[in-house]
C-alpha cells in the first residue's frame, strides 16, 4: 500500500560556506520538503534538541566540529536520520570514519542532479 506523507520531509543543511548552503537550500526547497539551514554544528545541534530531521547534508570540514562528529551526535539524538557528508577532499571520502557515519558521501563541487536524486530517494523511502 502506498502511503501519502502528510508532513513535509525535513532536511537539515549544515555548512560553513555560504554559497554551498544557499545552493543546497534553494535546490532542496519545495512543498514536500521543509529545509533548515545552519552555518555551525553547534547551531544545528541546538535546533535538533527539539526537532528531528529525516535527512542531513553535512559539510565534512567545519570549525569546531567535523561533519562526521556532527553525524555521530545526530544519530545519537535521532537514529533514523539519513546522513550525507559533503567533502571537497577525495582522501576523506574513502576514510572509514566518514563511511561509517554516513549513508552517502558526495564530492564537492556537488553534482546537483545527484543531490536531488538522493533527497528524492530518501523522501520516498
């Protein structure tokens, strides 16, 4: 049986680079998705204390806390959240720490079609 989702799919974007944040937010915004955007892991964690999300796009390298550290914290708070780590460093994408904490790793510059495909796949599941 095909269930219709009555609430928007909740997407979190955390990236310290304004251009990356804005691009993802614009791309992922729509009637079926509620998008929250933060420039620091700390601000995102404050939001997540009261608000679960379905999918999180996290920059890997951010001041104060890496994307993989943030992913671990998110999974502790909300185990069903799907995590996508975005990195501009090929070496990091193959690291076990990154692979263990994220369902997907995307390379920067981001392939926008791939981003949409992932968001659509997770929201349909």
